[in-house]
C-alpha cells in the first residue's frame, strides 16, 4: 500500500512504516531478493544458499523452503492473492510454492536454459511469466499454474531481458530488453516490437505507453 518499506542488510531484513520499525528478523544467510505480500503480512527472502525464508508477521511464524539447494536465489515474488510464491535461481530453476495451504508445498518446477532472473504472476493468479538470461541474451515465457503447460512460445532476444509483467487485464505480457518493448498475447504467438528511446525506467511508463498507442489489442 506504499506505507511500508523494507531495509535489507546482509542477513537481516527490517520493515518500517511512518512510525518506525514494525518487523525485524535474521534470515540466517545472505539475502539476495525480497518480496512482500499485498496485505503486508508475509515476507519472503531469497537467500544465497538456494532457500527461501518466509515470515508471517501476524502469527510470528517462519518457514524455510528449499527451492534450489546450494544455488543462489535471484528473484522471489508473491501472487496478488497471496497464494503462490515463486523462487527463481541462477541455475535456471523456477519453483512455485502454494503458501496458502495448511502445509506449504511445491506445486510446479520449471527448468530454464539460463539463469531465471525475474518472474511475475498475472492478476487472476492463473499464469506465471519468467525471464531467463545468460549475460549476453535472454528469453521470456509464460506457464499455466494449474496445468504446468507452456502457453507461449519463447520470446527471445539477442540481449539480456530486463523485466516482465502482465498487463492489467492479465492476459498479455510486457517484456523489455534494452530499448525495445515486446507485447505478446499469452495464448498466441502474435507479437509486436515497439522501439522505445526514452521511457524505460519503470513499468508504469510502459503501461502508459501501451494505452497511448490508442487501441493496440494484443488479442487481434
């Protein structure tokens, strides 16, 4: 909601609001990435030893999830409904956990061809998109969380890909490498390449740009 922010220092994470510290804990290993649930109750920290440390602020309980033992976790994310957690590692493994279940369990494993550097869930919490990079090139792809099926071909690029996100309606993805934006419907191979020279700093810039194009429909 914008009122809470996190500080990370080595193995420790601290949450603050306008009044001061509201949560502080030691992860037990170097923190490489962090995600906070939409209700600000769950904190997930990806660690350099391949695990993810979860804290539930309300219950004061914590869990350790073994995502890719011995391999650094590069990115963690939590779905908007706080049901799923993704953990992406430098080996290319992407693990998705059901964190709303009575017993947290791993529901899907995706083995990428390069390091998995970024993931995102769609607004309906049915799809997950991921970016894979090897330092010189990258690709993005989308999977169905229920079936584990790939629902897009690889969106490949000759340079590393910076980020991926779903558009507001949740059925199309935005992927930006360097100064280009690719828009691809999550159910088809149709795509557009749009050159961008300036607006490349934030996801909101890209969402705004798409709306300004006046009727670019990704399902045509």
